[in-house]
């Protein structure tokens, strides 16, 4: 083997080694790029899920708050109905008592007028007798 052949084989070996190194570098970059891309997309999905979960929590919080408010308002409404019924009962009793008192007042006026008439007649008879 001559010097030229040996040099040629050496150059081909270097060329082969360079091709192998380039292939290896491409594989490493692809692998690292793929892993990085995978991590990027994974993070992106995690953030998206986190945002959706927070929105869902806000939605549920709002819904639960509305439910609580409705329950409070229903309770107040029931209390108002009970109070209204009690007041209507008292009003009815007062109306009955007022009607009874009017009848009594009317009766007492009639009695007063009768007694006044008797007093007036007795007074006039007493004046006539003197």
C-alpha cells in the first residue's frame, strides 16, 4: 500500500467520520428538539387545563353564590309571608273589634239620647210645678 492509497483511505475515513458525526448531531438535535417540543406542548396543555379549571371554579363559585343568595331570598320571602299572615289575622281581629265598638257606641248614644230626653222632661215638669 502506497502513500497515496493510504492518504486516500485516510481522507475517505475522515469523510465517513464526518458523515457519521453529522448524522449523530442531527439525531441528537432531533431528539433534543423533539423532547423540547414535547415539553413545550405538555406545558401548554397544562396551562390550558389550569386556566380551564380556574374558569370552571369561578363558574361554580358564581353558581354556588347564586344558589346561596336564592336560598336566603326564599327564606326571607317565607318569613315575609308568615309576617303578612300574622298581620292579616291581627287586622281581621281589629276590624271585628272596631265593628263591635261601633255597635256599642251607637247603642250608648241611643241610651244617652233616651236618658237626656227623660232628664229634659223631668226638668221641665219640675219647672212647671214650681
